[in-house]
């Protein structure tokens, strides 16, 4: 168990910080997808999510999951579909907008993780 000053559980604090940032990113992603799409079947918004991934007792990443259509809309598509129809779709840059909109949440996450890990290191140093 990783602990900081006063025996605080660093693992749980990192997990909470990651979950808070993932929640903000998820909310921003759904807002961007909701305003960018015209036909809303609900599947695009329902399947779009962001989760904090822990590995080896530390926050490893924030994972964004979405439908393949979301990624095609982000990058655009030009080609022949499976039914033989030629299609050209312009890029919407969903994830670029998401990065710009969620920059504050990511900076807060960086500050929280940095201070937690610094606290863990300083608590282990014995003078």
C-alpha cells in the first residue's frame, strides 16, 4: 500500500482524481457529440464514455470509448461503402474540440497526481 503523510492512501486519492477527470471528459464528450450530430438515435451518446484506468497501483490512463462512427466523423471518410455507394464525409474534429474543452480538467489532474506522488516520496525520506 502506498501511503503519504498522515497515512493517507495515495492509491485511492489517485483513483478519485482520475475518476473526477474522466467524469469531466465524459460530460464534455457527450456535449460535443450532442451538438455536432443531426440525427440522434441515442447510440452515439449512449456508448461514448471515458474511464480512468489503474495499473500497478497508479493511474495509467484515461480511456475514451466511442462507436466507430464517432471516429469516422472525427477523421472524415472518403471511399466506397460496403453496399457499393461512394461516400465523402467531412471531418468534424470531435477529439480536438474535446481536448481544448477539457484542458482545465487535465491540468488539474496533472497537479493532483504530481502533488500526491511528491507527498509519497517525501514521506518515505527519513532524515
